[in-house]
């Protein structure tokens, strides 16, 4: 193999700092697209949810050619909820490009992904992006990045990082702020100079071995495991074996296909060499973190430990009176199979059966990650009932510990007082508070994970939608004591049928409604929020009583207040322990666990 033939790099950053947009421009300027080819924005975000939300959920690989050198580029998620992806990906590369917003500076997820990269001994290239924004301050951000590297224990080599100033959207990057602002040539050249060639190149003569990093499925090829070849040469049709982390043999299999990343597509190749990133088809059981190797190899490749899950929700069948109307996948067996399949491909998610029930506890890294899983399942035709998220506790030396998160908040100065008050009621402790430019204040606090469940919606209300809240797992600490939950009670339907405008109109002084007129409701369904702290049973079906004295059309038309519509994450974080979210392909409803009011009261007495 010719030295310097290719480079493996990952692009890492906080969410919304412009990773995917930059990759778009790298693809365009390297000639990855044909002249007549339609170029889409955020070409790497090929999942429907990614396009809708504008975030990267799954890590994706691509490759471009620059001056006869192939650059394998991996676009990584910015949310720490999908950190399992980032950690695995960094094991496949020899360098990283760290993107930082020129206005926001280093954020929690910047810290998260950078610490992972530094721990692996990678020397980042820093790109200060969006320098053409009005409120950009590249010099301040440069100093903050240096301080961040220093705090994370970077070596002298890592601290001597090269810096480029860029605008990903405009498609330019320069060594100096006053550069020509024409193209990304400076970035391409810096990657080739700064990132070393894969050290695996020297292992070409050894037997084949590769660590499986990501798992995909193809309708025609079956399971596809992607990773970087650690040693040897791989040929199509070759016999391999799969070993688990402990060195136990899982299976022998024949390689039916080798796929390599070329631009935005994967193309079949006959031969792959050490150092390259490829996908292999042909296995039946092998999974992520397993070693795929020649039959003569018995040694496994060590894999990076994954941060543990911090939040659990219970998935169950939808047993509401309206079950089975929207979805096609209702049985617990089908739900279980789907969750097991998810655990296979996503090692940051864990599942276990709840004893002798049709329920499953699913643990993940955060509400967003579990929300994405539920959203994908409802789009596939599943109907589910989802419990309130609970944090995962850990016993260390016999003491109950809970996950603590580092929360970084950017708010207008006028709201900072109320935010600090809210965080302290949630057992949070403020560790830093400083101005962050443009009359904004940056608050950094350590808050228990359970105190943040359901807080984001309240935070957006308190800051009139202008605040930015970011969180990341910090540490395990002893249990902080009880945290007050939702203060308001709920309005519960006492009848089943279609809601009536007249009834809702007369009940509006009791609280705000989650439903409008003419919607299907059932007994025990949560239809609104009470103005007081207790739950209230109401009848949304009660129509106007007509007599021969008063005609039906003699009164004024009823004008209803627009109901509050929650998305999936808001609904999950809103509910209390005695409530569930009913999720179907077309509806998201809130309900009580026990629909019958007598049964509800009986269980409340038992609980108290």
C-alpha cells in the first residue's frame, strides 16, 4: 500500500454548530457530485427525523478524494444522548475536526466529544465556524477552546492545535480572519498535513482483523457491520470468524460483500486493506463491539467503554379503549422483538422484561434518545403506552447514588433570577455565572437528572422562548433528597365519546385544555391541566339542554381557547407517576394508569 493514500477523520461539535453543512461543502468542492446531479442540503442527514428536526442522530461515513488522497469523513451526532455513536466512531479515525460556533463558543457537548477525542490521543484541528455572524467573537472563542483543552488534561501536542476561521454555509475556511474567503482548500490541505496516515497500514502482512463499530441492515444483504480494518487484507468470499469481547467464538461466516464509502454511496469492492473503513455483509449473529477476524486469529480488539444509561421508561401495550384504531403492531411480542432489534444496533440502549407483565423497561442516555426511538416506532405502525421517565440509580459502597448533569444555560439577564430559583428547587447548585455578550448571562449548574425531567418546557415558558439549555452527564453523587414534582393537577374525562364545544367552553375556567371539540375521549383520559394542585374529574360530553322555549341557534356561537398540543417529548416529561402517554401513529394522548375512578382512589389509598 502507498503511504499517505488515505486519511480517516471525524467531524465533532456541539449540536447546531454546523457539522453536516460543512460536510456538504466538502463533498461539493471535492467533486463528489456530478455536474448534473441534484445537490440537497444536509445530504448526510438521510433519516426522516433528522431532516425534520435538523439534527444528526446516527453517525454517517462518506469519502472524498483531494489531490489523489482519499479522505474518509465521519459526521457525528452533537447531542450527548447519542454519545454511544460518537464514542464508537472515534475508535475508527486518526484525527478529528472540532467545529465551534464563533458566537456561542464551547458548549457542553463540545466538552463531551472533545474529552473523548483527547482521551484517545487524537490531536484536533479546530475550526471556528460561523465567523460571518453579527455577534461572532472568534478571539474570545479561541481562548475559551484553549482553556477547555487545558481543563480536559490535553498534552502539549494537543494544546498546540491548528485553527481555521470558516463559514460552512458560505463554503470557505482560512488560516486568518482576513483571508480570501473563497473555498475550503485550507481545510483540505490541513487535514492531509496534520492528520497522520492510519498506523494500521503497517499491519497489511498480518492476518485479517477488524472491530465492528456500527451495525446497519440492508434488505438484500442482511446485517452490515462497519469498522476500520486493524490488520491484513480482506477479500470478497473469504471465511471469517466473529469473537465477542471476552474472546468467545460467536460464529464462522463467509464474506458475501465488502462495501466501501465513495461519496454519498457505498460501493462494492473486491479487496480492502488495513486502515480502510469498510462494511462487511454475510454474518448472522455478530454484533457491535465484536472482533471479525481470520480463522487463525484468537485475540480480540479492545473496545471503548460506553457511558451508562441514566434514564428508564417503561414500554407497554396500548390497552386504552381506543387501542387498535390507528396502528397495526399492537402485541407485546412484536414490541419486544422491535426493542431487542434496537438494542442490537444501539449499544447505548438497554432493555429488560418487567416480571410477568407485558411491559419492558428501556434505559437510555436521555429523554431525547428515548423520544427518537418511540417516534420511530410509532411511524412504523406501533401503538404503545409509555410511563414517566425515571432515573437509573447506582449503589456505590452501599450508598444510593444518582446521575448529576452539568447544565449550561444562556438567558437574557432579566430572566436569570427566576432560572436560578427554579434550579435550586430542583436541588441544583450553581458553579458559574458570567455575562456571555449581548445582554445575556451564562449559568452553569450541577443538577440531578430527575430534577431536569420535564423542566425544558417550563424553562422555555420562563424565558419567553429565548433561553438555550444544554445538559450533559457529569457524575454520580449521593441521593439529594426529594424534589417537588408538577404542581398542577389535571382534568380527567369521566365519560367516553366525542367532546362537545359547549362543555369545554363551560369548563375553561377550571384550567387549560389539551383537546378541542369533536375529539374522541374516554374515561380516565387526561384532557387538560387543572388550575389547582388536585386532579378533577369533568364531563366534556355535556351538551346544551334544549326545550321548546329556547331554540338551538338563539345563543351566541361558542368560542374556545386554542388547546395546548404537546409533542412526544413534552408529553413524556409532563406526566406524573400515575399517568401514561398513549402513543399511536396518528395520536398522542395522556391518560391515568387506572382509568376507573374507583380503582384510582383505591390504589391511591394503598400507595399512601
